[in-house]
């Protein structure tokens, strides 16, 4: 039993550090209270690589990874049918989540 718990903790630690975007010193992390985190890295073409991770109702975790392109004053990232748009203003990230993003959460995640 102790071995299984130890392996589970080791795997959880590995996954926590292995997920997300990696661009060294250029990575910026935005936190939305204690419920969501956005890791953002600039790409050479003006787009942003993003990894969003959140904890929702019943402690379901949601994750989303995509490239966000700037359209007007906001960035838009689409993966499948999920669309996340956000504005970067005064060192703050202000997101808007599309209705089809629930498929990225909990037991519905694919």
C-alpha cells in the first residue's frame, strides 16, 4: 500500500512539472485567484503559446493548450470546439471562456 501511494505521489509530482509551456525566462504566469493558472510564452510571429489549467466544481480539473492569435485588442485561442479569448491589461489577464470548453474538464476531458 505504501508503495502504491509513493508511486502515485511521484507520478503526480512528475505530471505537475511536465505539463505546460516552456520558454525559459520569457514565460509569464497569470493566476486567477486560486482557481486558474495561465502560462504564456511569446512566439516569434506575435502569437502566444498558452497552457491554461483550472479547478472547477467538485474539484474537476480542466486543462487547455493552444496558440493564441491577436485579433484586435484580444487574443483568441481555439482547440477543437473550445475557444478562450483574453485581454492583457495592466499586468492582468482577463479571460472569456466559450461554452464548449466543458469537454476539457473532469471525466469529460479527452
